[in-house]
């Protein structure tokens, strides 16, 4: 339980001009964690001091950023089995007050529509045609070709609202929905592009996934085969490697999302944000 009188007294000291004293006060407030945010927001609303308001804004951001780092570390070290959970944690970096249930409900609505059209047994190719029809024609998802570098393309809440995203954000939504329907579609970490693979679970072995075909979610679910990847790699002058053809881990997917965000923020001149996202990426490297 927080001591309200103590918190109020400490917050009143935030406008101290002495940087050393301010640093001590900041450290104390950060130690309270998330519960202190509401007190800080009340103090901000009641103040007309620009310096105090700026310091409060910075403190709130630091607390929220620490929460994201802790949540991402927990997801990483507890097995990272839930890809949706991982991308929701990333989303909270930019949108700390994210309504997670709203995201889950939006995902479930798409899943339900696909499920209704999969009432009868279908083969993998027919299954993907049904998913594509729902995903692209009924829900109108598409690749953001006009503003591909926009950081918003990497935040699932924004992609679900705008129906536009980059390769990996569309692939994450597509594969999460497929897996919820027990359809074996997983991400493949191809250079300069992120695609999906439809796995033949009957032919899988411990060492290698058997891929039936690949899916390009940025191009309305277009399907293609291994030879197309071979040709793509030759065009890039990149030597073929097994991991360019096989499903990658959820950690690798989130790492790629974070790298995309770093690049987007750097190109937008938002270097402070880029450095913070680098801190998030570092959590997944160990």
C-alpha cells in the first residue's frame, strides 16, 4: 500500500532547481512503480509550472518503459510461447494504456468468420483461399505501400484499426489467427521480407519442418514455393541457408519487429525512441 501523504510530499519536491536533489526525488518516485502514475497525472493537471510538468511527463514515461522491459523479459524467459502476448508487450511501448481485450476481441472476430467458412474439411490450398478471402476481402487488410517506414505499421493496435501494415505485422496477425484455428501456419524470417509457411504436420520430423508452400501476406496471401525463395535470394546475392526456408521462433519474430521499429524511428529522426527500442531488443538477445 502506498502512503498517500508521503507520495504527495515527494511529488511537491519535483520542482526543486537543484539537479542533485531532483535526481534523488526522481529515484524515490520511480521506486513506487506503476501505482504512483495516477498521483503524478493529478499533479501535472493541477500545475502551471512547465518545468514540473515536463519532469512529471518524463517520470511517467520512465515508469511505463520499465514496465514494458519487465513484461518483455518475463515473456522471453517464461518460454515465449504466445506470439500475440509478445507483440502486445511491444505495442505497450508506444501505447502504455492499450486495451488488450479490445485487441483480443478484434482477433477473435476475424477468427470466428474464418471458422464459419471452414465448417467443411478442406485441403491446405483451399484453407488458405478461405483465410485470404476473409482477411483481405471481408476485413480489408492490405500492405501499407505508401508509407512503409511508418512506425505505426509495427503496432498491432494501429494495424487492426487502419487495416494497413508492413510484412511482419500482417504476417503476425494472419499466423496468430491461423494457429488459433489449429492451422499450421508459421513465420519465416526471410532477408528483406517476412513470409509465412504452411507446414505439413504429417511429414514433420524433429530436425526439419516439411513446408507445403509459402504465403506472402503483404501481397494478399499470394502462395509460392521453394524455387521462388531460391530465385529471390539469388537476386539479393545472398547464399541460401536452411533458416530462410523454415519457421522461426516467436523470439526471432519479435526481434525483427523491434529492428523494424529501430529503423523506422531512426529514419524519422526520433533517435531517443530508437535507443529505447534498442534496449528492448537487448532483452531478447540474452
